[in-house]
């Protein structure tokens, strides 16, 4: 589809766009009550003037014939280096034809290339799932959601902020294992709780056990029982590993959906995939070989391979040094705050996965540059 952007012309364009939204609720989802309904030229001209004074520029997306088929406003915050797209709308006759996605591609390209923005973001109400799906297809991902941010009659709408960052030229993807590539939560929790019973310790609940996933087995027990003697913690580890191995022999954990396909596509793109985990090497390699994905990883750091484990940056720093890849070419992917902190402490980009053992808001609070809901979403970032 051929589209190009030009500045919006009130004289030639208003009469076309005024008829694109004909019902009040859709108008409010679009304008957040910043523009009166139904629209008239005087009000809209006044609105554009106010937005211009705030630093926004109104754009029209036009087709080969010069006909306007889309509209949006764009402004940039010079302090944060982020651009903001607002009041995005396309001709309803163009919906389902890729027009909105192409307009967003051009808009983000303008933001990155012409205004040198580091990121572009936009907002969407929960009442408009169709728009959200469109933005996701265009490459925007959720950054945060404000519940009940907007009131329309007797309804309360959440407002989600979605972001697209300037895409670095990634060369390296460093993956966590448990909770990121493989769903090992159930056998881990079971083995920890059985160990507690054997050792006569208070049996903690699933959430408490899951909160230690990603740490070494010994550190996990010491976190749950701070007064535990070192030698008792060592005994816990022996019992835990035995029970874990017995458990997975009966019911083998599975890769998360889309893992193998995503790794394959990253390999096709020339991205080096590695692993940094607190799991011991014997156990890790057994899992990788059983699922026949060991060939996707050219470099692996397990528990025994570094002095310091996550959230210390040593595993990431060592990986980058040994492979000769810079921090701004590196993405660390994991499901726990410690994964995000490990990557950030090394100066790399970080991507949290919300389907593992920590919720989205926890990963956002940890400082993740991106948070994805499916591993396949990584392909939109790298």
C-alpha cells in the first residue's frame, strides 16, 4: 500500500475526516472529550491551535490520489526524548486493509528519523480493543495501564500506554531458562515443599517457593529460611535435587508455546542465542537435549560457570566479553526481576516475559525495557 504523510490542511481535509466518526462513544474513545461532538470546523480549528501551542503537529496520511485516509497528531518531549502519537484515526472504509498500520509505520519512522526520538508511545482505552490489536500489530507493546483512568457515562475505562522503542541492531539474546523457555514451576515448587517436609521445616506456600525460582537451590532455601544453618541448607539441596529429578522423570516439563519456533527465527536472522541461568549445568543440558533445542545455543553459562549469579551482572558481562558483542547490541530475556536487574546492571537491554513466575507490573517496576506476553512477541523487538 502506498501512503505518504503531509501536514494536515484544515481547508481541504476537515470535511473528509469529520464524517469518519459518527457516534458519540467512538468519538470519545478517539478524542477523550478534548473535542466536542459532533465536530464542527470552528471547534476543531481551535483544538488544533491549542495543540500546536503545546508543540504538536497535525498530520494527514494520503493515498496515491492525494486523498486523505488517516489523521494523527505528533509531539516530542525533549526531556524524555519520547514522541507521542495522539488522536489517531483512519477512514472507516480503509479499516482491515492495513492502512492504519502503514500510517503508524510512517509516523514512527518520522519520529525516529526526523525528530530523533528514542521511543514513540500512544494511549488506548480498554473500551477500544480493536485499536489495541492494531497498535500491537504495528509493533507497539504495553508499558503500563492505569485502571479506571477515564469515565464515560456510567463506564470506567482503563488507559494503556503502549510504546515502540528505536530498534537497536541486536546481535545477542541472553535467555534465562526456568520460567522463560521452560515451564518448570510445578516440579520446582513440589520438590521444595517435599524437601521442607523431609527436613521438618515449615512448609511454605506455592508463591513463597516460586519467588525463589531463578536463584541457586541453596540460596533459595536460605532466602525462605534466613536462620537456616549452611550445612542444613546443603542437605536441603541434596533432597531437593533428588526429588526434582524423580518428579520430572514421571512428568516432564514442557517448553512454553512458541519457544522452538522463536529460537529458529532468531537463528535465521543471525542473532546469537545464549543462556545465563542459576540451574546446574547437568540439569540444564539434560532439559535442552531432551527437547532438542541445545543446538540453538552457542554459549551457555550455568550455576557453576561464574563466581556471581544474577542479579549480579557477571553472567551477562562475561557472555558479552567472550563473544565480543557490545551492551547496546545485547538483549537479556527473563521472567523474574533478578533477570532484569542482571541485564540492567550490565548496561544491556532487558525484556521481561509475563507468562513466567513474575507478573507484568513487577517486571515493569524492575525496569524492564520491554515486557512481552508471548515469547513470539520477541520477534517484534529483536
